C-alpha cells in the first residue's frame, strides 16, 4: 500500500539552474532561435547529450512496465517512440522474460511495479553526472505524481528490490539504509531468502567478510 508523503524538494546537487548569460551568449541564442524558425518540424529527436533538458524534473506518462525496475514513458528517444527508464540505485529481481532466468520474487516485483506505474504520471529526476546505462536506458529517480513519492524508495521499503551497491549515486547511503530496514523486518523478498536466490552480483557481496559497503 503506497503511503502519501509530502513532496520532497529536489536536492541542490541534482537541481539544475541557469546562470546569467553574457552578451555573446545572448547573441548566440538569438541566432539559434532564428534558425529554429526555419527548422523542419519533422526533424529527429534531440541526441542523448540533451537528456537533462529533455527529461529532468519533467512529468511523463508511463506507457509500459517491463519489470520491477524498468519501464517506458511517453517521450520519443532517437528513433524510438518511447523512452525506456531504468531506476537508479535499485535492482529488482529478474522475471525470466528476458535473457536472464527468473529469480526469487521477480514476478511479484514486476506485478507491483505494473500496478503502481502503468498509465500513471511520474516525475523524472536525473543525476548531473550520468544519465544512461550500458544498454542506453535512461537512469532516473522517479517520483509518483501527484505527491512526489520516489518509487525507487518504495521498492526498497516494501522489499521489492535490492539496493544496488555496484554504482555510487546521490541516494547511495539512503537506499542502503532503506534496504537494511526492509531486510531486518523481513519485508517482501527478504522473507526467508537465501544467498543462492539473490542476483549473482549480490551473492558476491554477501559472501564477503563485510558484504555491505560503507
């Protein structure tokens, strides 16, 4: 059951502000603006280098949920009619629909994401350092609208995903703490799970003397 929460103010480190433009920059923008008047409206979508201007802190409708941590939004991406989003900092177990075998709690995590996101509006927040994963998917913190609840956090709190320790990011420590709480109380996938039921990368962490990084 999703609990309403006050919308969180975006952290300064992932909020983008405009700096005052100098005279030369203003002239440059004017030239670009004039050129845009004659630009073919059928031109392709902006390249991925413009991810922040296209997606950051904007609201989109979810058109399809792929699994517990991956879904599409109604926004073109290159030659694709939708943009595929991979939630930053979390790793939901596989469902077996793709190249990877089904994992413990994968079907339940996918069903929860589908019920929570499909057809709903979400606000996309990007990191200033990295916006794409190795498969070209948009890496994002996604807030449920209205209300602003971060779905990345919901997955961890309810035990539908692991905190992903492999990559540092803005909410790294916070996500780790949310997972610890869910694990301590046996929420979701943590209810009776064994190491062998975890994703391969997580099995490696768990078998170390100090599996959870600082």
